[in-house]
């Protein structure tokens, strides 16, 4: 069943007017008809089944049933990622959504090649929001990851999290086992910061010295691959 | 240090003539000079350090030192993947190499959209081989994954492996924990088969009924994402 997100509060028997975008998707992409059913996730991440009543300028659906679904990672996970070149960030956002990230914060890395002014940021953000919404629908999530541009790595507060990791490959020894060990059962809010293609600057590593440095396996992962390894590890560990 | 693969047997003090392609990379991309050092991995996955002696039509390097390196997954892992649309397979091959796959077998899925004739397969294979070689060098692997077109899923022999998984999302209950449980310490050779965008056909699922069905977490992963989750899980479990 196709899943759609709504910003509204939903209760059984409600009549929901679908957004213009979802109406387009239901009519023209999915070619749905009256009485077809869809899944709706409301603003509190509650899942419902709804049936199409009318198809017009906007599709209207009647909420018929509540559903229980456990598709969210049991740890609330935040990724701090830099702007990456080409379409790598698009791709990373899609995959990180599939794999369960809850918040994605875009920070300004010292060595990032891509730099955006305020206007471009706003335009990009709209594009990114579309990517994560579609990925959340397709992967059957209950949450659309939040997206935000934050400052540079040196201005981050890391104590909002039970554990804040820094994915840093220049670690000696048996470091990848440490990630496994550091993913303890008491953690509820986890964050990890990932470097750009050129890696972290010394100033960034200095300013993040209270973070838990982890190596993600013994191979060198590209900037866009490391977050996916991290999220997969959380799934294997906690789900 | 830049890493290159050679098809030769290497010993200390050998003088190695680099291939045309590597020569181009060393001269024109890396702009290397005489006395610069590189890493060389030989046909037995042994790692050496070598120093450039002469730069000419071909670069010649002198092997000066053997190195020990543990960048390979301790389980020999084979992925069976279908042809995917667009550039998704290119991307999957690059990421699966970063994450440690040793053999990648391309099978003809019943529901795969992409179909190739023999000539196109040979051309694709050359392209794919370039992708995995470059990814193996960049991620500092000791092995370049092998690539092969095999028949359809119904003709596969699954008993060449200690455990053969089928990534099949239509499993009820607590299935993702099962992957964790099924990754036991005695396994040396593991394989997993992944479906195309449209999923496995019933005939394929039937013919693979002796395989271990696993779900890769509670979210629906796209065809190109599932193998990366699987490889990351192996790394967390065994490395």
C-alpha cells in the first residue's frame, strides 16, 4: 500500500484533503481510483489506513483504521554531514532516509569543496526535503528526517546527545570493534559527524576532541558511504 | 600512499613495470616523481611498498618492503545481484567494493528491467572491472572483487557456501535479528542474493527455498541499498 505523510493530526473517521503534490502522485503516477486504500502517517508518526472518497482538484480520503508499525530505529539518530560534490549528497540523503536517520544536519566543513550562499541554501533545502520525503514514503518510515543547515563543526554542541561520534579513519588498532562496544543499550540519542571528501581539518578534530572517535571498519570509506555503514551498524545492533 | 594492483607475483627487490593505465594515473593524475613511494598489491593479495626508479613510457618501481594489512573481511563474501536500472549498478559495485565484497555475480532476474545481449555484457564487464579496481585501490583493499555474469537465479548452486542468504523483505516478525543470529563464528564463505527493483518472482523464491531468508532491518530498502546494509552488518559482526 502506498504511504503518504501529512502535517495534520489524524483520527479515525477524519476526512483528509491530500496535498496538491500527493494528489498529483495518486492521480497521475499511481492512477488510483475511488475506494482504493492508502497508508497515512500523521504529524505524530502515527500510521493509519485511509480510503479514497472523492478524486477532484484534490483527493479526499476517509481514515478507516489505525495501524501499529515498527519501522523506526530505536535510537534517535542524527547525522552531521558536509556538502558533498555532484549528486553525492542527494544520494546520501536518500539512502540515509532508507536506513533510518531522524535528523540530518548539514554543516560547513573547512575542507568542503562546495560552498553555498543563503539563497542557494534555501533552494537546495527544498530539493533535499523532497528527496527525503519520497524516500521516507518508499521505505515505509514513520518519520521524515528533519533537515537543517547548521554552522561549522567548531560551533556544534555535542552534549545534546547521549553519545556523539566522529567518524575518523586515522585511528590505530582495533577501532572498528570500538563502535560495536560503544553502542551500549542505554543510548537513546546518538549523533555522528562525517568529514568531507578531503577529510576533517585539524581545527575541526581539535574542537571535537570530546566526541568519540570511531573507525568504520578497516577499509577507507568514501564520504558518502560512511554514514550508511554507521546506520546499518545501528540497525544490526538495536533492531 | 597511493595503492595499485598488479597481476604479477611480487618479491622484495623486484623491479615492476607498471601497466599503461597505472602509468598514466601516476604521471598525469598523481604527478608522481622519481623516488616517490607507492603501495603495490600482488596477485596473492600481498602488500608491498615500492619506490619509483624511472618514469618513461612506463613507470618502473623497485619493491622495497613488505607490509601487513588487514583490510579484507574475515568472511569471503559473494553477492548475487541483478542488473539494475540507470547508473545504480555502477554505484552498487563501487560501494560493495568499499565495503568488502570478494565476488560479485550478476544474475538474470526474472523481473529485471535491464536485459543485455552477449556483446553488451562484454562491454559492460570491462566498464564494471574498471569501477571495482579503482574502488579497491581507493578503499585500500587487498583484493579486487571478481565479477561474473551467471545464469538466472534458478540455475544457481547454493551449496558452494557455508551459508547462502536470500534478502527477502516479505518476512514476518523479528527477522532482522535473525541475520545477526545467523552470522555465526564458524562461517568462512557467505553468499547473499538480492532481488531487482520489482522483487523476486515466485519461481525464483521457490527455487531458492533452501537459502536462508533474511530481512535487512524493518524498513524497505531499495535494490541498490540492501547489499550495502548486508556488507556493513558483516563488518560489524566479524571485524
